[in-house]
């Protein structure tokens, strides 16, 4: 069961400053008083530990049209 409390960001993703405050009425919206930007954080999902998320370094084989 969730208590409704979520972790807060420690740094602005744009300028790195720590002067962050909640923005608006929606959960996950923050504003940075240093760079005057507002941003939104959200949960995307849980990663599959067996899935390689690194970009492929191989190039696909080229098929010649005949």
C-alpha cells in the first residue's frame, strides 16, 4: 500500500540548482526558482532485467533489390 509520499528531485534537470518547489496542483510538477523553468517528472515503468537497453553497435545488413 502506498502512503502517497513520493521522492522529490534534488536538482533541476536544466541548470542543476537545488531551489526547487512544487508547481501547480498536479503531482510531479516542479519549478526551479533559479532558471525559472517548470518541469514534470513521472514514472515510466519497471525495466526487464534481461533486456539489453544499450543501443546496438552493429549495422543491419543491406539487402540489394533485384
